[in-house]
C-alpha cells in the first residue's frame, strides 16, 4: 500500500504541468504625433506614393484607368523574368532575331515609335533584350520577348492580365506588351502595386536602374526618363504617347534610422511642351514630400510592461518588451501594437507585433520577469 502511494506521488510529480496563460494589456493604437505631411500631388493627371516596407500605398484621389504608354513594359519585363529567371549578372539564353523582327524595328522607327534597330540573324541575350526594353523603351523588343515567352503576343497579353489580377491591380487592363494600344490602361496606384512586386526581383531592379545601356547594332542607348540612374534614383519606367501624355514610375532608396527604405511614386497624364520632363519634375517632388516626412519614432520604451504571465498554481510575473520598439513612420500615422503569444514554458513569453495599415512592419520579443514552477504539493494535488 505504501509502495503504491509512493509510486502515485512520483507519477504526479513527473507529469507535465499546464502552461501558464498570458493576460494581454494590449492591443493599442498609437497615433504618431506631428502634422501629417501634405504630398505634393500633381496639379493634373493622377499620382500615388508607396513605401512597401510600411505597407503604404496612397493615391492622390479616386482613380480612373487611363493609358499609361510604356509604363506597361514593367509588366512585360516582370512576366519575362517570372518565366525565365536570371541573376542580375547573368545574360541568360540567346534569341536569334528574324527578318520579321528587323522589318518591325524599321517600321517602328519610321512611325516615330521607340525602337532598337536589329538585324536578321543577330543574337541577343535575354538580358540585352530586357535592357533594350526598359532603358530606351523599345516597342519592337517588347514584341520579341512576348512571342518568345508565350508563343504569340496575344497569349502573352493573357498572362499579363492574369498577373495583374493576382497582384490586385483591379484598375489595369493590358491590350499589348508595349503599351502603344490606347486600351492598355492602368492607374498610378496600380503601377506602384506592380513596381512593389517587380522590385523584389534583383534582376528587374538591376535592369531598371540604368541611365544608359549598350545594345549590339544599336550601340549606346539612353533612358528617356532623365532621373533614372542618376541622383540616387534607381528606376523604374517612363512612358509617353499622345493619349497617355507623360507617365513615370520613379524609385529611390533613403537611409532612415540606419535602414534602407524604398520610396516610390508614380504619375500619369502629365502634359505641356515637355510631358516627360513634367512627369519627372512632378514625380520627384512627390517622392521628396513623402520621404522627408518619414522618421523613426519610439513606440515603446525598453522594459515596458505589456502583460502578465499567470500560472495555474497562482504565480504571476510581468511580461516586458525586450529593448525599445522603434518604427519608421510619418506624422499622423496610426500604428497598431498587439501581442502574439508564443511558448509559455520559459522565455520569451511572446512577441510584440507592430503593424500599420494591416501590414506588419516589425516584431520584438517579450520576456517574463521570472518563471516560477509549481510546488511539489500543488503537483500532487493537481498534476
């Protein structure tokens, strides 16, 4: 009898105990102090700004799909690289151009469309074709790449539209790979949705960050977007037709609180005597007005109590944030701070999750002040 009692006690003492629970003294919303910035929205056309790291995408107002000309080539390059990925320093496979390709290049040039001269039998690598597509904005190379990837331009356009739908570009429709068709339409905000996805591809980012490139036969070609590849601007794409006027998606990286932050802006429908120049000036001003307002803010001081760890045996201990919680925001932003439970059998006890606009911008671990196990008597009675 005594032996059975001893065995029972031992079994009770060795059984795992229920984990403690975490009482959360959050979530809470923090409004960043200061005056909210006033973006330098264009006086005509549409504009939008984006900071992907913050989940920020803000249009100038209600948007209407409009022709975007060669800005559509962002999607062409993106689809090509998804179908045939290459590294930033790689050339990729070579394509042999045909007499039809040569004739199209000549016809485009005669019509005043952007083109790169090619010769029948000439071989161009995937990277050279992408350089020609995105730097001088060659319409003829958009068609070459589309046919290579999908077998025909029509099939490629189907893929373009399917990709746009997947990216949430609900105000975008593509009718051709080059953007010449007036029914190829988008918005400034949709263009930034695409740019956010495309800039995650290192090769896309390398291609669009060029002021000039060298293409066989054509030689040195120059980017019509004057800021791209200069003054810290790392892309992305301009476009112009009479229907679209001046359009531009522009990107730069700003160093804020030791972090490299991608800042982008897009404009459409910029007119005047120099539509591309107007788009450049307006888009640069948009980026400056946004980037200048971004600043690091201390949301929680190191050691701030965020909750209490409560054990079934009556012990409790504060749960504190490890280190200070800093985030890059702009005045007027509403930042949401919540706690996510983790393993409560020791430390850490959870994680602080900081989000803005539904987008998680950082996480920070939580630690309990102490971990107190149950007494042997509690184990015997409750194990």
